């Protein structure tokens, strides 16, 4: 028996939960239109789990894949979700930033962005389909 086809909406956007053990859950929406190849790699890799790393207002975890630059952006806003080719990492920005090295924008945290402020280095983070 074959799998049902993906709806068009699931193809162009994906809702995910960012679960931080002992801290809380944020909801994000990832959009294919920003970085189609990166979006596809992230979606195929879900769930993604790792230990939080923090650097200058950026929460990131090492990605289980590698993708090059794709429509790279050097300006991000609080709650933006992106892939950073330089670090091979999924990043969630805790503040607005101008970056030296560009990222592939993926989407935005749409609920409970304040959870990001309470994440400490080494916290277990899981990104999964909502």
C-alpha cells in the first residue's frame, strides 16, 4: 500500500515544535520559498535533536546534514530559524542581528518565542513536526 500524497501546503510549509527539555516548547513555521534545498533537507531529517549551543544571541545545534549557501541573508530578526552553512547548524535567533556570515533563512518562531531566552548551553533541544 502506498503512502498518501503530501498536501500542497505540507510541500510549501511545515509547522514544527522546538522542544527544550526542562524549559518549554516553541512553535515555528518553516517555508520552502526561502531556501528550497535546505527546507527539503531539514524536513527529511526531522526530528533533529542535539544539545544547545549559544553564541552572541544565537541558539544553534549541529545539523545532521550539510548544505551550501542558498539565497543567503545577512540580516535576521528575533525568532528567525535558519541554517548556517559555515557552522553546519540549525540556528534560532534570540535577537535581531546583522551577520558577518550569511544564513539560509527557513522560517520563524510563531509561538512562545520567549522560551528561547531561557535556554542554557547544553540543554537538550528537539525539533519535530507539529
